[in-house]
């Protein structure tokens, strides 16, 4: 990394991330609303077996 960009990156103050609601418009075939269950160090959502191999989009609502 060039020195001038390195200095600029070091001098940039950390950004605060705020949680704001945004609107998503999604077209699809089916929708489910589920609660994420704990699974080790992560979370898990079980979906119907006929959804295997399909593309899904997950949106956190709270």
C-alpha cells in the first residue's frame, strides 16, 4: 500500500454503525417467517426439504 494511502487509512476515525430500518422489495415464490435457533457459535434456520438447491434471501427484521 502506498505511504500516503496508508497514512490516510490510519488517520480516518472509526465509523459508528447505526441500526436503521430500510425497505426491501423482493419478488419470489414463497415466504416463511421463522425464529433463528442457536447452533454452536452461529444460528440456524430450518427450511422445507423441497427448498434444497433453491436460492433464498434472508432478511433480519429485528
